[in-house]
């Protein structure tokens, strides 16, 4: 009985780690050397603001994901709960590859401090880091709907060959533990 329980726990752990880590299929070094546009979305499965943004993440992915724009969900956590992350991704229908950043290298590269926070990378260089839009005013205070769709506007401008207006904004959400 104990042996069966241990095998089940081991299987679930390996399954969860495999799901969360293999799904990325790219290393940070490969991302930094790659051509094109990448969007890193920093997430925390327990963050209520990340949960509220899930429909926005799906919409952005559906609208912009292509051969030239790739999305990655990054879960920065030195001691991750891989099953909770798997459940979050499944429950909220995240369509993009994910990476559990237990070494914090992706997080440090983007200088991410909050979840949700995004970083837009072009040809290995970060051109924008910050909030997705202006929906949240402060912790616990939000507008009925965002007025400025910052990430969507940036991706539209990049698709059209136009410059982006700002390179950094302050995200509002849950602090990333360093």
C-alpha cells in the first residue's frame, strides 16, 4: 500500500514537472538569440489578478500569436507547486507554452517584479516591460474596463513596423518573491 502510494506521488510529480517544463520547448539562451517577437507573461497561479486576466491572455494569444510572435507563460517560483500551476493553466485555459522559472533566470532577465507582468522581446532584446493595460488602478481597485490596451497596442505597432511609445510601465499585482 505504501509502495503504491509512493509510486502515485512520484508519477504525479514527474508528470507535473514534465508538463510544466517540457511545454516551453525553448531555453532562455535560445530566446535571447532568436529572431522575431516574443511575449513573456509572468504569472502566479494564486494571484487573483492573474486569474482575472486569464481571458485577456487568451484573447491576446488568439489575436497575435503567429510564426513571428510567440507567447510564453513564466511562473517565477523557487519552490513551485507544479500541480497547482498545471491546474491553473488548465482551469483558465492558457493556450501558450509555460515555463516554471525555479532558477529565476527568466525573471531576472526581464527584471520582472510583479505578476501579471509582461516583457516584449525583439531579436533577443527587451523593448517593453510592464503592465498589460490600465484595467487595474492599484491593488484591489480596477476600472470597469481598460481604456488603454498597452500590450495590444505595442504588438499592433510592431506588426505594422511602427515604433512603440513606452518601454516600461509599472505593473500592478502580486509581488514576485526573490
